[in-house]
């Protein structure tokens, strides 16, 4: 069965699915287009800025690289990523591996509030097994290990992993799991040289101490290893929240789809422009995004790519304005490469506080305000070793991470940053003398 056409639904209230429009496989099989239904045009909302409520077929970028597949706008965030695709290939075994198959085989519990059906009249997603429970975590980890090693799994094991494995994005092995009736994402150890799940939990809770809103996490102890569970922020009180990634938001804002400005400053500008303006939520979100950028730089989290930042559209039918989603996937990459995935400032992806300060105005911050935020983050990061030890991270792993976090490149930036240099002094005049010491 070739899935050249599918139908997109909105599941904000899962009990009352709403038909959005038709999806088509285009661009020589590498892209997916969208055309809104007549009903959605009259009573819906724009899924992203580049998908306004207009009666036309929205197409993905005209030129897609040989190894690139992309759906239009926010639809692209409804598809599984590398791990989800691997589960689909291994368990679902579709006869064709186009983006359309990946969209359909991801099932009903994907990221955000969009769903895919084979019918425009009834929402009938591909059915999977029930979402595993916390007590199934050990068995889940063993099934994941088999898939990672390309070992055969039983029909029962396939049903278990289908219940929560294929909708998940990212590269690391993960699945959905129920804890106290709520959906969480559980991530497993993936042969890292350190206890990555425990370190991620420690880093996320450290970020919370720095005033960053983070997704709730908990450590799941398994036989001989740990996993980490992250509470879903796109599910609340039985409702599903429409979410889109930072990459989708920025591309939509540029209209042309250019990717030159995929980074923190451009995301901050977009948040200030189309974020929730009530009670200055958008301004606070932009300020927090600045702190996230600084925190990521100082803890050597260089895996801060476009899909590791998301925005929530909490009231899409009212004003469709966005707010910053809780931070997730925050942990040291332990690489010391000195470059972020996301652009930080005028020096591109350089992992420096100078670069972070260089476009602080994009975040709505004056130089002295930005410097004060950096000083506050530094104060928290300076406690990272004690915090990690308290969280149960081993002495060996802390020593390994310290080679980067407390290495000369990052430690010098923490110890030599002086926020008082920016008080009452024009930024351009003082910046050069402050940062020459780095």
C-alpha cells in the first residue's frame, strides 16, 4: 500500500478531532504538501506563520537535498525523527519508506496536537499497542537494546514498543510511558562513557535553580543502569497542545525558508513579535531564552539544535500566540568543541559570553541587564559539581565532565566575567576592553 495522500487532523480535544486538510507526497517523493479544507479555512487557525489560512497547496522548499525529507511548516514537527523512524522500519516494516509512511506509522501519540488519518471524514490513525507503564520500563529497555543491535524481537515485544516507540523524535532510544496516569518520555542509556540519564537529570535540575523553566524529570533505576523520564509538556488535563519547533518557527518567520538565522537571537525576536503579550509573557520568555543560551554555553551543552527548543500555542483558536516551552534535552555534550548548534550572536555559533552579549538587544535586554542575567547564571553553574554529587552522579563522571566545564576555555569565562563593567556605560564603548581578557 502506497500512501501518496493522507489527511491531517487537529486533536486539541482528542474527543472531538477536527479535520485540517489534505497531505500529498510531492517533490519527487521527498516532500509533503498541505491544502487546508474548506471548513478549516473558515473556522481554523494557521498552523504556523508560513501556512496562513489561504486556499492554496502549500509546498515544501523547492530544492531538497538527496538525503532530506521535509513536510510543510508545522506538519514537519508531527513526523518522527531518527529513533522513531528506526522503530518504524524495524517493527512496522512499511513497504515504502517515504515521509508519508513515517507520518502515518507514527500513530496517534506524536509530538503536539496534530494527527494523521487515512480518511478526511473520520480520524482513524494507525493503531498501536497501549502505552507501557512504569513497571514495564525494564522490559522496554531490553526491547530497545534489541532494536539498537538489530536483533529479532517477538510479536509481544513489537506490540509493547509500538505502544510508544515510533512517535518519538531525536536520535537516542526512547519511548512513551505512563506514570501515575500521565504520559512521560523515557530515554535509555545508549553506551555513553558516562551515566547520561543521571547527568541529564542533574543538569535539568541545575538549570531550574538558574531560573530556567524546565520539563519535569525523574531518574528511573533499571538493572545495572539508569534511564530518565521527562514529563510531556504537550499534554495537559486530557488536552493536547499544539507545539512547533524553533526551526519551524524561524523558517516560517523568514517566509523564504532561509536558514541563515537559525539561532537564539532570531528566535527571541520572533517570540517578542508573536509571543503571548498578556502580562509581558513574551518579554519574559525572550529574557529566559537568553539565560538558556548562556547556561548551555557554560555547561558545554553544544547539542542545542533547532528541535531542542519548542514553542507552545496554548490558545490557537483565540489569538494563536506562542510561548516558550519548558527546556528539555539539556546536558553537557562533554565535547569541548567551542561551538553551539544554534547561532548565539554576531560571532555565529562561538561558545563565548562575548558572543552571547553581542546581540542582547534581540532579547529585549540592555547591556547591563544582560550582564546581570549572565552573572546570575554563572553563580549557579559555579555550584555544578556539588549539585551533581548531590544528584548521585559518580565521582568518575564528575571528573570527566570537569575536564570541559571547568576546563580553561569555560572556567576562564566564568571567573573573569565582570557585570559591573556594563553598569551605566554604553555597550559598544566598553565591550572591547572587557572581552579582550578572554
